[in-house]
C-alpha cells in the first residue's frame, strides 16, 4: 500500500510541477484562442458559401422561368386627351356618325364627297379663326403609319395597348414616321385641309378604333383607355345575343313550315287517289251494302 501511495503522490507532484511552469498557462490560452478563432472563421465561410448558393439558385430560376421582359406592375393608366395641343382653342365642327342618334344629328355627321354621302367615322376639330394648330398623340404608343394621301391629306396611325388604334387625318405636315415611339401629348403634326371634307377648312379628323371598328371619340375623352375595351366588349356581347334569338325564332318557323307543307301534300295525294278510282270499283263498293242487307233478310 505504501508503494502505491508513493506512486500516486509522485504523479500528483509531477502534475503540479508541470502547471507551475510559466509557459504552460499562456500556451493553453493561445491554443484555446486558436481553436476558437478557427471555428469562427469556418462558420463564416460556410455561411457565405450558403448565401452564394442561394443567390445562384435564384438567378438560375429567373433565367429559366422568366425569360419574358419585365412588366411594370404599377404602370399608370393614361386618360384619352384631345388631339389638339391647346384643347380650349378648338371645337368639334363635325360629330361622329352614331346609328342611335336622331335623324338631324345623323345628317349633320355625314360627309359629302364625289356626289356621295358618307358617315363620319370620327370627329373633326378646327379653330374658329381657321388657323393651323399643333396635333398631339392622345395616348402613348407606336406609329403604325405616316403617309400623305391625295384625298385625306397626311395620315398618321398610332397603335396602343389592347388593339386600340388612333387615326389622325387632314394633316398639313407630319413630324413622325412609321416605327417611332411616341408619348402622350407629343406633337406629331399640324392640322390642315383635305379634299374629302373641304367644307371644314383647316381641321384634324380624329378617330379611335378598337379591333378595327371605329368608336365615338367624344365618348372616351378624359376617360381611361381601358374604358374603350370594356365598353366594346359589352357592345359585342349584346350584339351577339340578339342574332342568336332571331336565329332561334327563324329556325322554329322553318321547322313549322315543312310540317304544314307535308300535311297539304298528304291531302292533295288523298284527293288524287279518290279521283283516280275506277267508277266500277265505286259501283262494287256501293253494291256491297245491298248484298249484305239481302243476306241478312234471308
């Protein structure tokens, strides 16, 4: 037992002597600091690599699934403005030909040219003093056509969203060409004269077309461009319902007509058969009742 105690005591004494050395504790501190610093740097590197991977994955998703150009979500909707740069200086000298208007209004909206009356598909604006004025784009869009016509004068067509097209005729000059991008209220030309409507003098003929159909520009002044699409869809829906009802009625009438014809034909055939019967057969048929009567008496 004493030997074991001596060994245990000797081991403790060696450990104590080791820790009593001056360089032991500083070395332990340096090793601990090195371990902690290494762990911190490793954790930061792992976090940075993870963020890079996430960003790279997001970039790959954008390129793979969003190849289409970005669309501005909060893009403001434009209101239709007057085609004259100074709206207060002009007035409407010829209105749009409306089929639901009165006879007097329809007559006033006719254009007489080459001994023919034509309905006005837009509105004509002019100054009272018959001076030229600047014509502007009522909406932002792309110039689809810009050319001089011998009868209509300079003609400009601008294409907008939702298949809406604005037309400017009777221009003395044009400042844009086909393919140009224009913004609302950009000057595109000057009002002038044309042969189609010489009576209005210096003016601009302005049209709004939706899906190729002319609509009344006065009905959409200072209103959002989206209202053109909404109103046109409603009109198309109502027009589509009326022909359907008429077609059903006509189909019903057509179905009833053949029935009447068939009955008339059947009656005519019966009359013909009775007329074509042999008189002898008729006599035999008349004799049959007498024979039956004599047989009954017997």
